[in-house]
């Protein structure tokens, strides 16, 4: 058995996930050095380190940080009302890539963590704006529209990601239908 190709693939997935986590840190306004530290911490975390020996999940896990970044990016786009369609496309592509990489449940975990962090980003940005401007009914209504725009964009991205990953999901669903576990 040639282990060199497995090691190279694992290394590339670790680097890809670490770069994604650095992008997440930058999205939360961290400087470059702390962002690099966040990427290294992701690559050396217990969860990811446990996947080094379970290569089947590492490719999907490498997309988690990119899903988080895409969701935070989508929250920013919904808040700024520009680039929302591009942000939806990014989220759909990275979510589908996480599914197509081999483990739909790892991709779902990435989506859940990303959704929570994007919501935190929206609340944090909203609080920073609220401190600089008096809270009015119009400001609260605008915040509600941003949240609705974000939720709608998330739903659209999830639907597109599901369509993109049907090449994997549909045969699996059909195969399950013929088992006793159904």
C-alpha cells in the first residue's frame, strides 16, 4: 500500500480547512497573526486530529470552516444588501462540496456551527450599530428585515446545495430503500 498519496491528501485537506478557519477569523475582524493561529488551532484540534486516522471524514471536515465563512459572509451581505446572490452561491457550493466529499452529517455540522456564528455576527454587528445610533422602531424593523433576508438566503443556498449534491444523495437514498433498516 502506498501511504504517500493518503498523507498528501490529508495534508491538503488540513491546509484547506486551516485556510478557511483563518478566513473566518478575518471575517470576525481579527488581525492576520491571530487568524493564522486560528487556522493552526483548527488543524491541530482534537476533532480534526482524530480524523487523520479516519480519512473518510477528513475531506468533509475540511469544508466546515469554509461553510462557516460562507455563512458569515452571507450574513454580512444580507446586512449590507449587496453581493447576496454571490454569497448564496458560495454557501451552496461549499455546502455541496462538504456533502460530496463523503459525509453529509459532517456537512450538516458545519452548517449548524456556521449558522450559529453567522447569527452571532449579525447580532454583534447590529449591537455595534445600535450603540452608535439611537434604537428606534425603524432601526428594529430594519434589523428584522436583515434577519429575514439572511434566513431566506440560507434557505435558497440549502436548496441549491441539495440539488448540487443529488448526484451523491439520490443513489444513497435509493439504496437505503432496499434495506431492512428502512
